[in-house]
C-alpha cells in the first residue's frame, strides 16, 4: 500500500514514537490525524507538519474514554475522508514491585497501588482495544483498506517490576494474530493487523523509568544505544508497503539479550 494520501490516525501522537510516526508519515504524503491527551503537544506537532507542507489535524482524546475514541475516528474521517493506518501509541508506565519488603525486618512495607496497576491497564490495554475497535468498525463500514498496528514491547516477555506494563504488552503483542484471524473468518479483506514490539527507544517515556535500571538494561543491548523513534517509524512504513506482513508482531530491539553477556572463552 502506498502511504501517499492515506490517512493515519495516531494516538499518543503528541510525543515520542507517535509524534515521530506522525512527522515521518506526513513527510511521505500521509494525511495525519493526531489524538492525544495533551492539547499543547498536538498543536505543536500539527503546526510543524503543516509548516513543512504536510496535512495534519488533531483532537484531544483520553483513549480510555469510549465516547472520545469514537469521536476521534469520526473527526478524522470528517477531516480527511478516510482512515487507513492506525497507530495506538498512547501509553504509560507505572513501574514497581508488587510487594516491597523492608531490608531489616523482611516484612512488607509497601505494595503496588491499585491505581498504578489499573491506570496502565486502562490506557495501554483498554485504550488500545477501544482504538482498534473503533478504527476497524469505521473502516469496515466504509470499505476503507489499511493497516491496524499494535504497539507491544520487548518487555512482553515479562520484565520484573512491570507486572502491569508487561501484561498489557504481552496482550497487544498477541492481538494481531487474533484480529487478522477474526477478519479472515468474516471475509474482511484489505485490513491487516501488525504488532511492533520495540526495545528501548529514546523517548520521554524512558525519562519516567528508573534510570539505574535503564543503564543496566542498556549494557545488554547489542547495538549499545537506545533505538531512535525514527527507526520505529521506518519499520512501520515498511510494513504499510508490504502486504505480506499480517497477523504477526515484529520485534525491533537493537539486540536486547535480557541476560548476562557471555564471556568469550
Ligand atoms: N519508549 C520505549 O522505549 C518504548 C518501548 C516499547 C514500547 N513503547 C510503547 O510505545 C508507545 C509510545 O511510547 P513513547 O515512548 O513514545 O511514550 P511518550 O510518553 O513519549 O508518549 C506517550 C504519549 O501518550 C499520550 N497519552 C498518555 N495517556 C494518554 C491517554 N489516556 N489518552 C491519550 N493519550 C495519552 C501522552 O500525552 C504522550 O503524548 C507506548 O505504548 C509505549 O508503551 C515504548
């Protein structure tokens, strides 16, 4: 599928990976509709894309709010006449152990607050569900073709301290298989579903992470650096152009090993 003149709807498009996907696909000729909880961030990205000669618009949305997600797609369709590429990038982390024990007494001194667990589930999992559901509904009803993405993570395999986050990323990493299977069963052709599972990408999200933990993790990344958001956007453009990629989740990790480096013998 050629990206030119296709309509991209990207949630979390005000920052990080979503922002870069919006800018890069706009530069390739896509019409970009941004949904984010942060209006100031939307305004900046939209203004920059327009200043560079691209087409962009946006609206505030809380991806956990069903009515707002419905409205997001209605507005995108009204503004640009279609919906073709959907990238649900809105996401958060609230890392922590389920129970923290006191070094001296060995007794539990702190537990993961329910709000930290639920907010990650609400935005990363339920928000992605609502985004994909509304996208698929409007695309199927109008016969619009394209690609639905999910944004998983290399931490889908289970990262200690991310009981909430890893659970959401494991789930959305599985969904491309389930959804493309569902579309196949119902003879819905022309809408592919592809997951992207990045390793550690240089975005504001990582500034919210425990920096000691991040430094330790980077020692186990073969390329020895954070992935650039542009490298994620490049992979998405490749996926859009290549119809054979469907019903799967692709890792882009820079070679994360998640273990002690082997000592050469
Ligand atoms: N940065 C990484 O290393 C990395 C790695 C793997 C996966 N991911 C995933 O990529 C996605 C984007 O991450 P990022 O690093 O670009 O993060 P980011 O913090 O830079 O951007 C996230 C965006 O989501 C928006 N947002 C938050 N809550 C929202 C809500 N309820 N409704 C609408 N918008 C909301 C924020 O305002 C922000 O603009 C996330 O799903 C994240 O889990 C990131």
